C-alpha cells in the first residue's frame, strides 16, 4: 500500500468555496457497498434513506476562533498561530508559522495587550504556548477555515453544526453541516435515534499524509469523550441489530477507538486521546453506515472511507462524483455509504 494509491483527479472548480443554503439542500451521493450501486439524491432525502431504529452518532464538538495573528517581540515579524488543543494549566498546543523563527522563550504580541510565550518546541511546526490573558482569546481569534477555502465566510455560525456544543475544535466536523433543526425533527419523528459524542478536531484536518507508506503516518492525537449513557445506547442498539450510522469520519474514529479499548461485544465509556489511523484492512466493530463529505487526495480521511467501502469502489465513486459535478470538501456535498 502506498500513499499515492489514494490520489485522484479533481478540477479546482469543484472545490466548494461557500456553503449552500438551506443546509440540507446539498447533494447526496448514496453508495451501496454490497453491489457498488450509486444513487444521486439530495441531503434532505436522508429521512427516506434511513430506517426506524437506526442510530445516528454525531460529533457535537464546536469550533473555537482558533486562528490568531501577532508579531514577534523584538523583530516585529508577522506570526500566525492555529490553536490545536488546550493542555490544562500548561497552555495550548499551537501550529505556529514561521515555526523555525520561534524558539523557546520567544514572545508573540497579539491584540489588546495579550501576548503568547513559546514554552516548548514540539514536532512539525507545533509549539506549546502560554497566554498572558487566556480569558481574552475568544475575542482575538478568527474562524480557522481550511486553506483551500478562499472566499470569506459571511457568518461564523455557518462553519458550525446546528448541534455544536462542546468547545474545542480547530475545524468543523463537516459531515454534520448538512443537518438543520427541521431535518433532525423529521428524523426523530420517523423513529431514528440521535446520539452525541465529542471528538475535538485538530492538526490532521490541515495536514496531508507525507509518508510514502501511509502506515508510517503519525496521526495527531485528539481529545474524545464518549459518555456512559451514549456508550450504553450504542451497545444496546448493536445487540438489537440496529444500524449505527456515523455522521463524519471523526465519529467513526472515536467509536472505533473506544471499541478497541473495550471488551469484545460491548462499547465502554471513554475519555482520552484518540490517535487511530484507519487504513484498508481495518476491522470495523461499531460502524454500520457512514455519512461523510468528499475528502482530499492522500488524506487520512480518504484512507478511512476507503477502508470502509474498499479503495477500488471509492475511486470509482469519486470519479462519478467528478463527472456529475458534485461539490467537494468542507462546504461541499455529502455521501451516504451503506
């Protein structure tokens, strides 16, 4: 297996720059793993495509205004920080540019008199920083849109899911952006259960797989939380033969990692760091179906969906999506893989 196996052709014009309105009017490509059949629908059709008793598991992490700009004290050089995760009283892990010019002890002056000190140099441009006044951070930062989106976002809330609650992500769990309150109500009325877990999305959303062999890729750890009530609800549904439909690859990674730490046949509560890289050959213990967007070439997310549906089938599906003019990536259209 090579990282280049997960490459595909995508015209730049198919990279969505703005979200559709209403949210649930995006297109939905339905892929059936059993026979490779493809249907072209709209996201609001998800109500008809799911069955009573199905369980939707959604990531309720909320994106923080994690991109900060400042100047290096002493030189005035421009500095950009992308907050990745809070380290308790020890500050924040942050992706810092230009990292090579910011050693331990460097001070970055931000707005409103707030400064950040580099306390530790970590791998791949990441630094541990401590802020002089952390309480002011929400008013200093910007929404960290992915680097392939060049159009300003009209409302920051459009890069949040309607059910986002737990602060902590550097990027949105974008599969959930298609849901509206009205659509969730329709799903509930049909007898489809919705459960919420948390995985705070960090560095890997912004980082391609550079290793020649993806097995050698070091995936960044992200904090996840699966409550006892949610773990029990999922275990009960599995025992009753009901489908677990994960909304987004982040939900898959959290549930499958928690399952790997649990006894066989039972999903146990979990709180901790998740560093699961899912590649073809992986045995899925929880996930029965997946709602997700179209992912970047050579990304760990594309590798995950290839593990779930098969690399050959995913390549065929993506080629079909390109021919049909689907919109790709964070603000793009969705897939339902069953």
